[in-house]
C-alpha cells in the first residue's frame, strides 16, 4: 500500500464546476508534487512544494491552483477545466526537494479526472 | 533541454523469458537515474542509480548505469505475468524527467 493517499480516486466534473483533489502523507517528507499523466504518456510535472512553499510551477494554466496547508497536505483546486484536462493526477512526496536529494519519489495512486 | 529516451516502447514476451529494457539520457547536472514500475495506477519505485558500473539487484530485477555512455538497462529474468506493466525511466538533473516508458506484456 502506498503511503501517499489521494482522494477522490475518481472525479467527474463539468466545465463550470469547482472541485479539489487532496493528497496526504505522513512520512515527514518536506517536498510534495503534482504530476499530470495522460493515457500512454509519462507523468508530467505540474507543481513542486518545498517546505510548504511553491518552488516550481511548470507553466500550468491558472485553472489549476495548488495549495499546501501544512507539510502533510497538498491540494489541487480545479475551476473551469476543459475536456483536455482529463487525466490521471498523481501526487508524490520526497524527503526534500529533488534538487537537494537523489529523487526518490513516493507516488499516490492518483485521482482519475474526467471533465465533461 | 533534458531528455530521456526509452526503448523499446513495447515488448511482448513469454513467461520465463529474460528481457532488457533500455534508457538513454541527456541531462545537465546529472544526479541520479531512477526506474519505476507502473501498473494501473501509481508508479512504484524500483531502483535509484547514481554510480556507474554498480549493479542494483532486487529478486529477478537488476539494473546498471553507464555514466560515460549515458544509459541504463533494466533486466528482468524468468519473467512472470505479474511483471506486465509500463517501466518508466526517470533522470534527475533539475526537476525529474521521465521517459515515455516501455510497455512490457508477459504472456503465459
């Protein structure tokens, strides 16, 4: 079982809805990540939080809004999404930011998002 | 721009076969190379390689890194149907960069 927990596992939303994806880890990790993965493609980095501060935003549209309320939690707020945003959204954590350690990420099982 | 290329993109083998998956990379400030296995959902960590020529082994899986030629291989011996998955190679320079993966199908 993964030690990174994501909820919900599945989400279907319309283009006018506002929803949030949640991620939680209790490994004491200080870096947390959001990745987006489309079918048959590798994960693509969206955001990196390090010590609860946003350190990397990979030019993600503003309809995706991350939030890190504390060192154990990471949210991704969704608003006015498009059908092409449908994907598996993976949360991951690591001991500290990838640039400072050797990059061992622990992934959650993902939230599969469908935008109608 | 950092780049990771995996080959083959897909592979079908019979149970008991041995397979070799390849990963080549171009990255500035190389720190480590990682292998992940992804079945239906989350990628699961297999190996992290930082030094050339030192084989990492876990059961039937093993991996080695060549930092001079900029590649790594992942070997799986005596394959089983449970090995069917996408195997992702990722390289850490700046942010982690993933290859497109090799989809391995093991048939009984």
